[in-house]
C-alpha cells in the first residue's frame, strides 16, 4: 500500500455522506426568490447574525451566505450537480426562467447554457446555470464509469474521452469548452468562425448546422444580434438543402435556433 494513502476502514465507509455547497451572494432573499421560481423550496433562512438561506429540490441542496459588496462579475464560486439525464433538468430550469423573465436568459446574471457534450468531461452532457450572484451551478450527466487513472493518479487524458472525427465537429467541441465551461465567448466565436471558413461546403452537413446554430447563440451572448441574424440566415439557407435523415438528426438544434431568432430584438 502506498505510504501516502490512508488505510481502508474495517467497517462502513465514514465518507458515505452528503456534501452541500455554500455559495456567496449579496442578498440571500434574491437567491431565495430566484431558486423558488425554479422549483426549489426553502428549508432554512436567517438574516441575523449572518444572512443565510438553504434550498432544496429532490436530492439537490443549495446554501447561500451573505457577502457584502460581492459583484456578480467578480464571483468565481461554482458547484457541480450530477444527474442521470441533463435534458429534463434543463427543461425544468428553462420553464422557470421563462416564467420569471419572459425569455431564456443567455447573457448577464442570471443566464443559462444549453445541454451540450463537454469534451473536457469525458464527452458527457452538461450545462451551466449562472445565478444572479454570479455563482456557476454546473449540471452534468452522470458518467457511466469513472475515468481510469494512470499509475501517477493523472486522469487528464482520459477525461477527454473519444473525440469526434470531423475537424468541424472537433472545433465545436473546443468552442463549447471555451464558452460553456470557461465563459470565454469571444475565443469560442473565433474558433468556430475559423473552422467554418476552413471547412467550407465540404464539411458534414449536420456538423455545419450544429456549428452555425451555436455560433448564432455565441453572437447573442457576445451582444452582437446582427451577427446572430446573419448566422441564422446562413443556417436557414443550409437547412433548405438538407435531406430528410440529416434534418431529423438535427431537429432539436433547428428548434433551438428558431427560439433564438424569435428572441432577437427588433
């Protein structure tokens, strides 16, 4: 047994436990109102001596403590929620956000990304909900198996899982990591614009649809609605030439693109 590893317990594992994140915010009641609109319930609240609120939905607990003068854009706190399927969780959150804000917020605080394959998480699907205080709540699909570590304990290579074959599909993977995981929208747009330009008409049609739709969303996030419309117009032109099989395969992406166009100003 390695000298730096604790011996296995003889009885039940003492770490068979529940770990609850405690995240910072300026106003605990703002976070209370936000999460209850998304289906959570308040399990505890106090304002003195220290502001604190606890919320729960199903097996997910979120706790917040008050921290004066914390600007959302300066908040780097995060937590991960692991679920069996990200799609119904996203739809539940999206319904609450639309009811509260009249739209799906893609910019500012709060904002949400859509479930997408995360190349930096073994290819599992995930999305992020950034709350009004700037905390990143990252929702990830449960991996079927934990990554296999090397003898030195480094599992970084296996964390990326199997990469897609097409160059444009790989560029989309990289753009999702930059924008959805790291918040680097400008870098993601640069990656995808260059990849689409190099690929031209030779790229797989489904990959072009996914790339154009995501590029339009990134333009919205970047405060560039005119570029978003241009990408969506290009997508519409491409869609008209798709065969039935490809159109069916990218149907959800086209529906998301239609929602995006409907939400554009003007």
